[in-house]
């Protein structure tokens, strides 16, 4: 799926000018096609997530037995680190190289350089899972902030490629020590090796498929906005962005003429009411609240918070709580980010942090994987 993905998405990867030039029939066909590919992409992405979950469960007994033989010194986080060339690290490698050049030349990025960087990674966004949020190619101010910030905090010792290679070497060394300790137990050794490689493979593929998913959010958004613009011209919407208050099938029906203006307006109002209905919603975290796995840890200092470590080592720094990305941009080098969660929109900040603490996530969550590759 991944190998064919770039060619399959190419027909839908059109500029706003190209979309405006299409007649309604061709735009409608494009809208149907992009939604179909988005559904297939999400299905493949979630299959990969499910496969990773199964791989983790399979590896658990092999890890526990090997860890017992190693006297409890085996680190899960070191074993699953070093996943080089991760999809969501590629724009960060690009950003680091651009920042390094600007830092050496002691100048800010030009408008052309900012636009070129955004054009290389147009599918990323402040909040990538929110289709109503502009992507990088629509949000030059955000991209400039990212570039300027990367220049201001540039540290040559934090080169992403170098850190990934360091993590890979650590992972390979840790794996070999585990296999050496297992010794002459061929069944355990074979199961440990195969199951660990399966976890690492699906962790890498989960990120690769996430990138495909992110691309589809961007392409659906771009085409949906043109559909919304034409529904606005027909008098159904008051602005193109109101299209996101319709369900996908409602937007298709409205554009195809199966929904009249009055019915379309009613459904937009319903979508707005649903969204407003969540304005005071506090996620009860129903899974973790009653069924969380509590880590077995030594008695902590009074008042200390105990959680699940997702990276090896320790860190110290001023903790800064950030409830959104705008607040997170105030983080200074060496500080500890404390947040409910992080998504890919936050990862360009990781290069300056000492550590990340989140309320939700896990050993192989996106944030944990990226943090390990950064060595934080």
C-alpha cells in the first residue's frame, strides 16, 4: 500500500487554483475519489496499529523471561529504540539542516525559503487530526515561527540523524546483551529475536502509515474547501469552512444536489450544535481510570508523581505545563514539557527539551517513539 501510495494520491494532490478550474462534475468525482482513498488509507493505518498491539502482546512473555534471566536489567525502551528514518522525523531532519545553514550564515530565513520548506511538507499542521486546521502550506506564519525558532535554538549536537544512529547502536547493543544472556536456550532465543523484530517493524510501519493518513487529511481538506466554496456561492453555506460541520456523506449529497439549501443549512446548524455541545467536555479517560496498569516502583518521595517511563535515563529541568501548542512555544531549551498528550504538531519542539511528561500514551505511542529518537 505504501509503495503505491504516492502514485495513488497524485491525482488528488492539486493546488487551489487547479481545483477552482474544474467544473462541478469533475470536482464531484474528485471529492468521491479522495474520500474513498482516505477510507482505505485509514483502514490500512488502523490495521497496522492493531498488528503492533498484537506484536507487543506476543513479545511480552519472551521479554519477561529474558528479563528474569538478565536479573531485571533488560530495558524495554532501549530494545525498541533506534527506529531510523521515521516518517515524522524526516521534516525535522530537513528543518535542522535549514536551521544549521541559516545559523552559519547568521541570517533569518527568507520568505521564499519558508515557502519552500512548507511546500516540501504541505500535509503537516498545528493539529494534524483536526481537518478544520490549516496545513503548513496554508499557514506561513506558523512555519516561519518554526523555522525562526529552530535557528534561535540551533544546537549542532542535536542533529536528528546522528541521534537516531546513536539510538540504533544502543538498541542493537542492548539486544545482543539480551541474546548473550539467554545463552543456550534456542527456543527462547528464537522467539525473543523474532518477536522483538516484529514489534520494531510494526512500530516503524505504524509511523509510515500515519504519514499516509496525514497526507489524506490534507488532501480531503483541500478538496472539501473548494466544495465548500461552491456551496457558499449557491447560498447553502456562509463560508467555505462551514463544510466541516457536515458529515462527509452529507457534503457529497449537498454538492451533488441531493440536499436542498434549506436542508443543508439545517444540517450545518446541527453540526455546529454538536460541536458546541463538547465545549465543556472533560475527557474522563475511561479506559485508564479503572483499568490502568500501575507501574511497580520503589516508594517515591512524598508528593512525587509516578508513571510509566518510555525512555531510558533521567532528566532534570524546569517543568512547564502546556495545555495547547501556543503555550508550548514558550518552552525554553532544557525545560520539561508537561502536557495532556502530544501529537505530531508538537514534535518540532522536542529538539530543545530535556524531557516530556504526558498524561496519556504508552511505550510505543507516537510521542514516546519520537522522544526516544531525539534521546530525551
